[in-house]
C-alpha cells in the first residue's frame, strides 16, 4: 500500500467471501511490515507505530427451525413410534438446539394415549439441517375418533445458548394425529 506524497492516508481493501452459514462472529488481521520512504527502507523518516488492523466479520445469518406433522395408526398393543423431523433452513457452524415438549391433547378414555415428553433438548449437529424426536403412542383396542397431540418447540439455541440473533422458530408446533385403527363388529341374533 502506498501513501501518496502530500496525503496522510491510504486504504487497503480485503474482499470477504459471503456465506449462508450461521456462525460466531469472526476476526482477521491486516498486518503492516517493512515501512518504506521513497521506495527504500528508512527508519529515520518512517516507522510503523500500529502495525495490525483488526477486521470483524459479523454474522448476518439466522437459522429458522420448524417441525413437521405426523399421522399414523396407533396399533393395538405396545407403542408406535411417531418420528417428527425438526429442520433448519440453514446450516450452522455450531450445534443448534431447541427444547421439546409433547403433550396428550385428547381425552383419557382408556388411559393415556402417549408417553409425554417434557424438557427434552433436541440438537441439530453443526453442518447438518435436521434432527428427529420420537414420541411413543400407546396402542389400544378402543373404537374412537382420531386423536391429536402436539410436539411444541421452545427456547431455540445456538452453541447450547439461547440466541435470538442466530436462530428462531418458524413453525414451533408439530401436530401428531393418532389414526383410529379399531372397528367394532355389531351383530344381531
């Protein structure tokens, strides 16, 4: 870089490559060395008093998390796994996370419809776009209407910390539909 005779400053431009990755702010340095006067080293006329400039790349990307809906038959016994996918529209350089809760919204005829989840952390690994959470639905042999439950997301996290500047919730509720798979047989004698 050359400071032209009769002036006091010059500029140095560093081209930075943009991306669509959620990340921490990053820094780089621009270092000066070998001060010259009229093209030659001359420590009596020019010295470097501050030879390092700090550049900060401020993250300008935000991930939006969403969860899908799942519909399955409940089964007659045991449990049926309802697997919900939590997706991020962008990849991240650090893990993304979200708190998960799954609550039974139906009636309690015949007992609970599912094994509820409270306070579970779901993580989307750095460099990936999704993870899954599984809710176990309890099978029965009751003739009933289709039943609903929700899987709710809250407290979106970046690098295991709440961070509303890097991650948000675009769709925070997954709807689970438990499809009735039982039929009553009515006969007359």
